[in-house]
C-alpha cells in the first residue's frame, strides 16, 4: 500500500500540476528564507532551492515573471521553450530513476 502511495505521489509530482506546485513552493520558501536574519539563515539551503527552481521546476517563477511585465512575454517565450526542454530532460531522468526504484521496491 505504501509503495502505491509513493508511486501515486511521484506520478503527481511529474504532472504539469505537480511541477507547478513544487515550483510555487520553492519560490515561496526562497522568498521567506531570505528574510531570516543572516546569523540564522541557511544560505546553502537557499542556494540548493534556487538550483532546483532554475534547473528542474522553473514553471511558477517563469509565470510570475511574465505576469510582472506583459511586454516581456515575447522575450520570455524563448526562455520558456528552453526551460521546457530542460524540464523534459529532467522529467525523463527523474522518471527513469524512480521507475527503477519503484520496481526494485515492488519486486522485493
């Protein structure tokens, strides 16, 4: 039962909606963590989140940037195309990894 729930959650995370939600959570968390005083802030966590946001989950950030200034939509279309290609590659890699992992767990 737990393996099926993990697999279902994984499938959701790979869907456009799941990708968007994760992206939104990263943007929100990064903004909030940057308000923490320097001595308490975990900059490496922020950097890791920014890396994930840029390389794997860019959708919310791109949408947010597009809504800030509608005249940038055409310019951002090229960026969006590149981000979508990078996301497809990342999704393929994540899918291969988790499929292998799930099959190992299910077969046990």
